[in-house]
């Protein structure tokens, strides 16, 4: 007669996940009603709960590793605490990453949880995601069209920002203008503009190019020679060769990543900055200061952008008309060795 091998004591735990603790379990361990558990865990100010009872409930919840279901939180608060951020289908660089990080932190201080979704041609539509995560707030980098706004509201969103009828001046033009003015002030009369190759970035890049063009016209110099480049030295070297052939002496780059690619392309031609070509980027990413030479760039007040967006969200949740203001970013030139 054969005997089945004894099972390892942890085997059942590995194959059968433990039952998720419920508010009933918390109430039983704390010796209180489920209503009292709800009042304590949702910090209901309209209920009088003794400190001893509050302590027992919180201790029981902690020991049981209890986490309320999203539906329970929604029922208690009257809405979910989920804010859904729609990110365009673009390369996610340092600028977007820092914005998401700071917005998540700012919203968390007000009891809101940020969930991100890359919106594009692939994957589920944004309204489907909104319904799936139970978001009460949907935030976009740009305003949503009317059809999308209505679909998001049908999916459960109470707040959709920016609103579909928002008409906000772009903050991109001033960045390009400041780039060109910086180079012109240093005596450069023939400028180039390095556009990103990624098509999704072109609308933003064109706005920055427009700002640089305005600065050139105001100074009485020719508009920038605009060329596209990817983030590799061969592509950038081809653009650098064209700029050099057209007597360009200063390059405004769409962002710091593009500017660093231009500097790499210059190296292929044995050119240096700023002696042969001055280069200025935008966004002030952490590696800009570590580049050789350190990159001159445009920085902006990301904290202020996040603060204003959070104010608009909180105002909307409170039933007030959100104060939608231009995304003023207070751009400033950070002078380094590349110019």
C-alpha cells in the first residue's frame, strides 16, 4: 500500500488564495457593528465615535490587512476617489513622467488616487477605461471633443477637464520665442530649428517653432531653417550637415532630448558647441546639466502647472465652476555652456 506524500504546510496557501477580509470580519474582531466600521474607516465627522472604539476598529483592520472595495468607498463617499489621466500616445520622456508624479502626489493629499491610461489607436477607448476603473474624474493634457466628453460622463465621470469648450492659449509658443531670443541676443543671425521625428509630437513642436519664427521676424532676421531629426546621431548628423551648409550658427531644439541628439550629430562632423553651433533645448531634464557640454535650456514651473490643475479638479468636485486658466509655466532660460 502506498502512502501519498505529505503535503507541504504552505502548499494550500500557494494554491488557494486566502479569502479577502470584509468589513464584517473587521466588525467581528473589533466587537462593533458594520456601520461603526464604515464610520471609522471613512472618517465620518457627523458620527460620534469614542477614541477607544476607533482604536479597536483601526487595529482590527490593520491586523486583518483589510482594504475596502472600490464600490464600498464610492458608496460611502458618494463618488469614487479615482482620477483618470489620459496620456497621449507619445514617447514618455522626463517631462511627462515628472508631471504625472507630481500630479499623483498633489491629488493624494486630497484623498484622490491617480490612474493613468495611454490613449491612442491601440487598446480600449478612454470611456471604457473610465467605466472599468470607476473614475469620477478624467483629466486630459488637452480638452476633449464634445462626443468624448459626453461618453465619459455616461461612463460615470463627474468631472472632465479641460472641458470640451475650453479655449486656452498654448504655453508652447513662448518657449520657442525665448529660445530664439536667447540665441539672437548672442549675435546669431541665422537659426535652425530641430523638430522631433515622432508625428505625435509635431503639433506641440510646430507651436514652439511658430514662437521662434515670431522672435526672428521681430528681430529682423530670417525664419529658422526647420529640419526633423530622430534621437540618433546619424539622423541628427544629416540635419547638422544641412544647417552647416546653410550658414546656420544657432539651433533651437524642440526639447532637451532632441538637443542632445543634435550635439551628438555635431560630434560626427567634428563640430563643437557653442564655437561652431550654439544649441538650446527645452524642459530642463536632469541629464541636460550632465551633457558635455552642459545644455542651455528652458525650464518652467511644473509645480505651478500641477497646482492649478488640482485647483480646477477640486473646484469641480465641490460643484463650483473650475477656474480654467492658461497653462502658464513661467518659462526661464537656464544658461549653460552649449550657447
